[in-house]
């Protein structure tokens, strides 16, 4: 059996994304070893035995170059390649992306054209992300998962809570982002909203799947890229829960089925509509669940990545 070395990055979002990539290789009968940037575990492996180094953003490229390894490398980017969000070494390692043995996969369709990279939307392990409980057993009506780090993200979350006084909200984020959002609240009432709805931090796929299953609607505000949908979109839809996204070009991946909002008032209307129309809700989630399982699950997508690499090499 072929072996791959998976580099786990420090970033939490990257670690979750890489988990699905790793699972895809395992599902395709690869043996996987892991190097963890966070803990810098020592590896006593024979590097010559690896078919690929695999990882997120610049992490696998850095590992390859710093260790002078002659191993083909797969780098999956869901951060803008030429910005610091893709890693502290983005300026130093960018030039290596042109190497013949480094294969760059980019989550944003428009940006992939600019970088001449393989366009590849996010995908998830559908053995983990799946419906775990019926809609009637959920604890929350509306959730947001991620940083409230921009003005629009914080204001949208607070204003939804103020408008929907009788709905149950939840918000998951790392603690420092929770504390930062508290400092940016304008009054004690807004601080109480965050304190009452903050449900902690999730750093693994199984707990994330549980949290998604425990809510009816997750709304999204994509923060990077031009056309792309973030990882959260595919996590939610694989769990047969409703995602209401901000307007993005790659919503066409879901053939016009997935609802989106244009402004705050539109988001309010769509939340009201789908919470009160379970039949319409389930029509959408049935269709989007099938699309994810056919096109955005880890086993199939890793197979596609390998075929794209083989096509380029030939």
C-alpha cells in the first residue's frame, strides 16, 4: 500500500480541513503518517517510502523544502495564497509553488485562474458529517460558527438575536475570539447576548458534526476569496441541516437550490420562512445532502485529486 505524510498545520480551520483530506486518503487505501506542526513530533520514518506529502496552505511546502525532500507534494489552499493568512512563510515559499512536483489545489474558482492552480472546492468526510438526529431533537434554532471578527459579522449576529427574541441561538468560536467580540460590544445588553449564546470552541470533526446536528439553521458570512464557499458550508449540508449563505458565485455548485441572502432584512425573512416551513426546509436539505455526497465527499474527492495530478504528469 502507498504511504502519504500528512502535515497538520497550527491553524484550527486548517486542521479540520486536513482531517477530511487525510480521511480521503485512508478511504482510498493509503497508509497515513502525520507530522503535527503544533507539537513538532519527531518522525523516525523513511521519507523515501512516501508517495506524497499532503497538507494545508504552505505547511506541506515548507516541510518539503526545509527538509530537502524529493517527494511530490499536494498543497490545498483555502486562504488567499499571496496573503499572510496562508501562513507566516507565504513570501518565502511562494516561488516553490511553480515546482513540477508541487501540486496546488485552490478552493476559489476565480482565484485559481489567477494562480493557475487546480480549482477544487472544499469537501468533507461524509462518514463523520451526516445526519445524527432528527430535526425535532435539535436544541437551537439558529447558529453561527466561526469568528465574529469583522463589524458585519458581529453586528449581524447581535441584530439577529435582538430581532428574534424568542429563538434559541448558539455561537461557537475559539475563546480569544469570544473575548475580542465582547470588547467590541457597545453596551452590556450586547455583551449579555454573547455570554448567553456562546457555546465554546470546537477543534475536532466529530464534535463539530454533533454541534451542527444540534441546530436547525446555520447562516454563513464567507470572509475570504472571491467566489468560493468555505468549509463550513459543506459540513452543514452533509449533516442535512440548512445553510443560508451570503451571495457567492460558487453557489452554482448547488444548482440554485441553496438559499442565500443579499442583506440583513433578506436574511431575517429567510430564517423566518424556513423555520416555519419544514417541508420546504427538508426539500432543500435532501437535495443538497445528495449533491455533497456525490461531489464533495472525501473519498471521491481525493480520487479526483489524484487523477488530476496524473493527468498533469502525463
